C-alpha cells in the first residue's frame, strides 16, 4: 500500500515513476479502469495532479506504463531448449496469469498494444526459440500473433463475465451454463489453448501449410 504522507512536515512527498505505477495498479484493483483517473491517482499519492506529468505525459502513457508492469513476467526466459509449440503454450499461460493478476488487466493491456505503446509480450520469446530450433521467424510471429490475440481477447471477456457475476449483472443462463461448469475454473481457457497448440504442433510436423505473418 502506498502511504499517503502528504501532510508530514507540510510538504508533499517526492514520488518516483515506480511509485506512480505502483499506486495506479493499487487503484486499478480497487476501483477498476473506468474510475482510474489522473486526479484520483494524485489524491491517492498525496500530490497535485500536475506532479504526475513529470512521470507520464497523459493517462494513455500512464496505462502504457501499467501495461508494461503487468506484462513483465511474460518476458521471463524459461523456454530455452523447448520446441516452438511447447514454448507457445508456456508463454500463453504466463500471459493469461499476468492479465488475470489485476482487475481489468486485459482491457488495459489490449489498449496499449493496439496503440503500439508497449512491445508485444510474446513475439520476442517465440522468435528466440525459433532461432534456436532452426524454425522460421515468420512462423514464430504468426504463432505469437495468434497466441496474443487469443489470450488477451479471452481474458478480457473472462474478466468482464467475472465482474458481471460479482455485480449480479450476468444473466443466469451465462453465469451457470453447463459449458462453463464443465470447463472448470479456467472458463475453458485450457481447452481452447489446447486446440491452438495442436495446430502449431501439426504445422511444425509438416502437416499443414505455413503462412508468413502479415506485415
């Protein structure tokens, strides 16, 4: 918790960029993305709103910094020596976990990715594995695009449904559907990811045509 010590000694505390991002993540979990404003963040930190602009130019830059922090675990180098399909599964799961770790995490990251304000979280890792295994970089990019769009989109809807359930706003048919119950706690994420990875495995085995990633 970022302590509000703005009244100590009659001076506002000096804050770092990391302090700003930490506080933004705290507020994101507490109030959600719609209520995460620069003014509210300044009040949380005990500073004037203008002080935030020493660290970020605007709210979108703030959300980009928050997105980069959310995505930090995805870039861990844990795939050395694995095949491209295994690596794709590992980074997909890590991305999913990272987005779920924060309220509205997928929505925040999706916006930053769409605007090109953060680096795609999966591409560099899969390109490195492809290079190590002698696979095509364009194939690695295609897989990375697929994994990223699937995981971010799936998690966005997953978080929206869970929020609606918490508010009692979800329809009974959606909240308690047999498909969701059968899928278990991950709402069907693993089953859907299995299908994607099965396709990657087939391509790597030469069982399907490889198409270069669109650029």
